[in-house]
């Protein structure tokens, strides 16, 4: 319980800080996942995934939007996942959180656009990271790569370029969109 209270205090302190600062851009990028059959998902794992992947971005968006409304400007980008657009076995908790994050992005975008606050989500597909290599291994990565129309996994740079554009002042009309960056994987 003490650890939970400390976590809550840290989030509250952070939200107090961000509501008193001028913030133009917010990127909600934290995420956790645990792959398991639905019957084996513990309530603790479900709650943890929802807290990190959906509840915290909601709280942060709520806080930064107050400041952005005062300044009549803001860009919020929520990092979702292809598993927030499609799903597969053993992804019930993760997909639920990421579908929810896309929904949060759409609803908040509709509400806050009149304040020049543009909110979008970016949904990466398979991306070459140390975590991907550790979780999948080379054999599975090769198999997945063969199913991506572009013929390769994304690099972190592929994803960050889209996020940078969405966060920049060059984006002055895209709002309420979920931009899928997956090399065509979800289309086949």
C-alpha cells in the first residue's frame, strides 16, 4: 500500500507541475504489456496495464489541456500500437488499453480542437528495439518480417519522424486520427 500511495503522490506532484507550466507538446509514450490467455490474466496485471497504458495518459492529457487551452495551442500525441487497431490471441489486456487510448485520443480531439489543441495517436507496428529482439528472437523476427509488405520492421526513427511531424507546428489540420506506422502489416 505504501508503494501505491507513493506512486499516486508522484503522479499528483507531476500533474501539479505541468498545470503551472507552458506546455506546447505532450507525448504520452509509456506502455507495458503482459501476454497471457484471458483466463490467466490476474486482476493485478489488468489494473497495472490499464493504469500505465490508459489511465495515466488520461490524467496527463486532462492536466496539460488546461494549460494548452489558456495558450490556445497544443499538440498531444498518444503512442498506441497496432494492437489498438487489430488484435490477436493473448492480447486482451494490452489491446483493451490501446483501443482505449485511441478512443481517448478521438474523444479529446473532438472536444479540444476549438482551442487549437490537436490530438492524435500514433500506432507503431513491429519495431526493431532491444525489447523486440529479446521477446521475439531472431527466428520469429524473420518470420514476422516476411509478413510485412515493406519487407522490414520499423526503426525507432521511422516512428519518431511521424511523431515529430504530428507534434510540430507544421501539423495545423490533422486531429483525431490514429496514424498506423507498420509497413502495411495491418492491411494484409
